[in-house]
C-alpha cells in the first residue's frame, strides 16, 4: 500500500513538472521587429538586443531586422554605439519596431588606444579612426594602400608595384636622418613587422596614434607613430557565414610616349648629323643604322620590321581572391575564423604572387571573473620576382625578341650599349627568382577581474616567420655566361616573443569624477638569422637553384642578431564632469642595442582636453553639437640601431702564414661608439574636434611641432684613423605641420545618403644639425651625404636648367664660358654650341660654379584627399581623389643613358621636343650620337605632383525579399576601378615610380560579398 502511494506520488510530481514545462514553453514566442535611426529613419545593422536578466541575445541584420525568443514578461534591451540605450517590455507584442535616438554626447564611438579602448569623446590625444568600408574598397593585399587618403597626416608612397609588393607609410613626416621613419604596427595588442601580414578581410577597425600623448604608451617603438589594427571577433547568436570573392584585371597605365620607329629613325639621323663636320649634313641611312647595308638594324629598318617592346614583354595581369569566414557563439564562447586564397599574376611574365592565410580568434569566458582569448594567424605565400632589367622599353625598335621562325633570340640588333643588348625575354626564360614565406602569430591573452573596477591582463605573443629564397641564372643568361651558371639559396628566420603584465583600475567618485589607471610591465625579444649560399659552375641547368649542391664553387654567409626591449609604463586618465580631460603617461625603456650605461630611456607625456560644447555658455548654441579643444606635450624615443653597433664588429680576413691560408679578422670600417643613446622626439600638439549643424559637418584640425635631438648620424673620418666613418648622436631636426579632416553629411534620409570627406596635410621638416661642425663648433653642411643645415631631410642638390642656347655665340659668351678668358670655364668650351643646355646663374654673379647649386625638397608641400559616398536604397557609389602637390623626383628617363634620356639615339626614350637647326627648341638639347649633352642631369629633376582618381566603386545590395527566399542574409555585387585617371606632368607609369621600376597599373574589379 505504501509502495503504491509512493508510485502515485512520484507520478503526480512528474505530471506537474511536465505540465509546468509545457505551460512555460507555451508562454515563449518569437518577437520580430526593425530598428532604425531616429534622425533619418535609416536602418541600423548590428544593434545588440538582449533579454534583460538573461544570457539570451541577438543582433539586427544588415537591414536592421531581428527576431528573438521571449516571453510576455521579458524586457528587451537595445544597445548601439553612439545611440541611447532603450529598454522596452514585450507586453504581449509579437512585433516590436524600435527607433533609437543618437546620444546627446557626440562622438560616443569607442576607439582603440594603447593598451585599451576609450570613448572617442574622452580622447585627449591626436587619434585618427580609419573608415574600414572605404579602406577595403581597394582590392589588394597591400594594407598600406588601404590607408592612403583615409587619415590626415598619414602619407602613403608606392614602394613596389610588383605582385606582393609593399608601400611606405609615414605619419607626420620625417624626424630621423639615419634611423627608420616607419610607424609601429600593433595587431590585436601585439607588434608585427609587416602590415601586409594582415588579411584585409579580417580587419574590424584601424586607428592611428599621431601625437606624443597617444604614442608615449608605446615609448621607444612609437617615435614615428602607431597604427592599431583590430581584427574581427565572434559574437553571440546565430552562426554567420561570409563569402567574399573578387576578380581583378590590371592594365598598364602611363602618361608618356616613346619614339615610334619612324620618330626614332629621325632621332638617329639628327644624332649622327650633329657629329658630322659642321653639324649640318645628314649621313646615309646605312651609316645611321649600323654602318653597312648588311647591318641587322639597317635591314630591319628598311624592311619595316619594327617592335614595340612594351607590347612584346608586358601583358595584362589578373588577381583573384576568395575568402570564407565564420563567426558565432554564445555568452561564454565566441569564435571568428576565416580562410583566404589570393592569386596575382604580374605584368611581367616571370612575376606573380600567391598567398593562403588562415585566422582563428576565440574568446572564452571561464567564469564571471576570468576569461581567455586566443588570436591565431597563419599564412604561406610565394612571390616570383623578375630577374631582368626593367629598362627594356628603350631598346631600339628596329629589332625584336624573335627570329623569322618565331624562336627567341639571345642578342638584339642595334647599338644598345647596355645589358639590354640581350633580349629581355631571353633572360626571363633563363632565370628564376622565388621567395617562399611561412609565418604564424600566436597571441594568447588572459583576463581576470579582481573587482568590477580592478582587472589584470596577461598578453603574450609567439611569432615565427621562415623565408626560403632561391635565385638561379642559367649558363645562357647574360649574367650567367662567365660563372657558368649561378645559384643562390637563403633561409631567413625571424622570431618574436612578447610578455606583458597589465593592471587596470577605473573608478567614479560621485557623478563628476572619473579615474582610470593603467600599469604595464613588458618584455619583448626578437631573434633573426639568415644563412645564404651561392654556387657557380654548373654542368647543366635542369635543377635550377635546387641543384646548388652540384656547383663547383661555393660561398656561404651567416648572420644572426638578437634584440631585447624591457619596459615599464604607466598611464593615468582623469575626467571631470565630462568637460575637462587629463591624461598623464610615462614609459621607461631599456634596449639591448645600446651600450651598458646608455640602455635606458624615459619618455613622459601629458595631454588635456576641454569639451567646450558642454559649457553653459555654448549649450544654447544649437549649431554646435561638439567642440573639443585638445593639447598635448611629450617625448618618445627611437632605438633604430642594429645590434652590436656600439661594440664594433670585425670582418673575416684570411691571410697566409707559414705557407698556408689561415683564418683571421680585422676591425670593420665603422669606428664603434659606446656612447650612442636614444633619439628623442618631443612634440607639442594642439587640436580641435567639432560637430556642427546637427553633426552634418564634423571634423578635426591639428597643429604639431616636433623637435628631435640626439639624432643618429654617420660621419666620415680621416684615413689616418683606420676607419672610414662612425655613428654619433650629434644631429638634430625639426618637423611641424597642420592637418585637417572634414566631413559633410549633405543628405541623411531613409534610403538616401550622401556625404563628402576631405583631408589636408601640410608638413615641413629641416635639419638643425647634420652631425658635423666647423672649427668654431657650428653645425655645417655634410655635402657628401646630402645633408644641409636648415633644409629638409630628403633633398636633391642640383643646378637648374635655364633653357637652350640658340647660337654658338650665345653659348660661348654665357656665364658657362671663359667670359673673354677671365675665368676658367664651367665646362669644355667645345660643348658650348647651339642646342646646348643653359645653367641658371642662381646667385647672379655672372659665373657658373658650385655656388649655383640649389637644394630642392623632394617631399610634398601638401597632400590630401577628397571622397564622396552616395547611397540610394540598395545602390552605393564611392569616389576617391588623392592629391599630392609640390613633390620632386629624379627621372632617369629624362637624363640617363640606359633609360634613353641622353638623346644619343643609341636607345629609344621618352619622346621630347629636342633642338635641331630647323626646330630651335627651348626645352631640350640637341641629340648627339657620341656624347650625352653637357649638364643633362638637370633635365631629370621633375615635378611629380599629381591628382589621381584612385577609386571609383559602384555596388548594389540585393533586395532582402529576394534573399529571404534562399535563406541569405545579405548579398552585394560591386564593380571597382582603381587608378582610373591620373593627372600629372611626371613622365612615368606612375608619379610615384619611374619607368624602370615595376610598372604601376590601373585595375578593374568585379566582386561579390554574401552573408548567410
């Protein structure tokens, strides 16, 4: 009886629990809705929606829509950066549409700063945020190019246009003479060597730290600015899959013409004519083209066998990129992972680049106090480089790469007195130049919260890069005949380790005081090694560089270096009433590259900000939404010195002793200096951030002035010292500039948006001390190293072109002549003839001599950008202009023999209006077959200013109604043109490289982005 009672009781309890569960389940339902911006009713993607008091969350899709499982008693919390948080009860609704209002506090965006994040409105230093949407509109693996024009004060110049090439980044100009001027790149909290290690599709945000206050937290490594890159992270909610794919075609772009075959023939006639007696009569064509009627060049000329070497060697190129990503998770575990394959062919047949990359980011919450993060990035790539000279375009057009049977010929016809007498396609076929690279970055972060206000973070990094290089020149290659084939293989390893202990404490006292303290202890170590072997003398070329063990002659070199940096740093931030902001930073660094008593440097900084729009006297001014004044002053260091420099190095010097060769060593050519210390850059910065007319106009204005002391400079030593040079801290420089970033939101309506953004940067620098002094101890010019007191760091010293002499008499009577026998002529009087180059008498003393040299800055006077975004329903249009003004370059194609600039007609060249007796040009001298015109070097100094339509992109987002039918979250198709138009007077493939560099291109891209 008792047993039956127990059974019945248990059954009843089970029924009750089951009924309760069913009832509870019955009360759950799905609520849907749409979230829009209260200012213009546009949809807001990525709004976080959470059931209050639970772990249940979701977010809006690209169209601002959401759905979530709730009960009638639940309250939904809507959160979005820059907007007020809203809490709304479900209260029986099945559809809940929400209008979020912008926060009354403008610029609530959270930005990444050194060792943490901060509301943009609370930032007191000069920090620029890059628009990722605009940056990623450029289809490339060159992340530096994505930054071009995106932040004021950040200058990007083309390093190499070859596949897998890089660009140079400078933040606020140059400070260092001998040391590096490259910024520090920080990825997810750890430093990286190459910004192109980052897959563009993985980037979530980029910030640029520009002033000493923002940079000082990174101390010794931040003297040239800091770029902070944060990759995408997983989010709780549904698993999201993304697919990104594009195909790009690249074509040659240039703004110059070479001489056509007929024009080159006339140039040859004129060049030969000028060396004939009297310089008036032409020679017969068989004399002009090879000397005899049987000369190959003359035969081709008469037969009309002409070649365009650009068409013969170069080709259109293709790029393809495919990325798949996955993100998702719950409240405890969040994951983002991606894989990318990139393949690019080059304009040259021997060039190309392939890369495969993989990323895995995970955030794991262990409990309410502890969590762990891991960021893993791996990649492998292969770059095929050209091994032929790139001046092939100036080979005579009266010869070609193939014989009558279509076979490659080794030697080309004509009087080409340079390496290009060998067919460039022949050398391409007979050579290989490959670089294979594998690397990984493993970043593990541990977080622990002692209290809600006090936390500890352990940041660690293990990074390794392995490069395998192989070069081979066959026995048939122009450079491989004498050594009977040459092979070089090299292995390079770079390892980096980082351990950082980070404490952070923040507190709020009452309603008006906010405090934030950060303490960091850091140890960073880099190890590099390189082993290179060269072999010559091969029996055959079958194995290429893989057969180096078969070489008859060997030479192996080995280099290994280690660099260590130990740091202690602290930062205190104070916020009073959200009006007055103060940041104090100090960092002490010790670097292993310096001598024992010079290893440590101390770098403090301070900044203040005043949010004036929150003052009572401005609150009533409706036109002003934000007005913040910033000022900072501080110091950062630069330790760009190679290991062992202060100790001195010795060179291997074998000698004969006792009739045998014995290994020995002698001191190197550089005298060691044990007193070398840090370069220190001290910067004052003043800035103004503003938002006007309901934030339709936003922007910032900055002025900065940097003084760098103890600059590293190499100086020459007298021969009696036994050394050729030494390095000192004797140089000094100044660097100042102004930056403006301005955005106008012209139209802000639902389904229609139009904005225009412009940036402007003006920067000047000058050398205060070159490192050498006169007998009175005053700084003086170091002409041999092109360093001049009071002038910029990067300059060209040259005489100036001042026209063309129109008669022999004018030339002989000029300041370049003997002045009636009273002075030594500047040049051989035999070259002072009609058609010769006139030099400008700069100082007006009537004599041309060394005093008439001028120093010309090469860095631009200013640069900027102008971009516009237009969105109409599903359509998007982006246009981006980039402008560089007042920059100067040396163009060898206007002044050098191998590049055809000397008008000797031995080589083809850029077509110019040269002087002849029948064409008295005032812009270019008379051609001469035997000699380059005197002072032709002045013709190569050219203005390289330009305006470029860098990006023109048109995209279309497919309608949601269509995508819902196939369970696709969003899909966008786009067409992008890159480097579409360039306006410049600089004669080249690009105003940032010369015609003998790897050619820059214009590109057209068709791409597709899909999200599931």
